């Protein structure tokens, strides 16, 4: 039986290469595997999704607008403060390297 339209599949990650070799295709936008139109669906039986709700969950469109606005985790510092931080980090690294060199 050839598919008259794309048929969604639920393919586990570790079986993706097998599904691809058999002719399944990946829809990167909706992130799901499917049997393309005109391809025999019988070999894909173990990956066919039984209930429509699971299919809808797989192909549900993603909103381009985030639901929650992200807040900055780090507050902006002045360039002088950043330079001081970089100097402190460099000093710690220099001390660690010297300590390492002294031991070996």
C-alpha cells in the first residue's frame, strides 16, 4: 500500500538510520519522521503512530514568539570593572601555572 500523503512516524533516535535507509524522511521544521507520499508504508509498520493525539503532538507547530521573555542573568559592568576581572583571572591562572611548574 503506497502512501497517498505523508504518514508521520515515531522513530526512536537509535533506529533513525534504519528508517532513513528504508525511505523515511525527516521533517526538520516539525521535527518528526514520515513516510513520503508514494512510498510503501508497510515496512514502516513498527513506527506508525496509532492514536491521532500522538501525531498531533509530534507535528504541532511551534510558536515563533517565546511565551516568557528571558531576563539577563548577568548585569552589565563597566569596562573598567571587566578589565579588573580579567586581570584577576589572569593572575590566578599565572599562579596556578607557576605552582604546577614548581611541582614538575
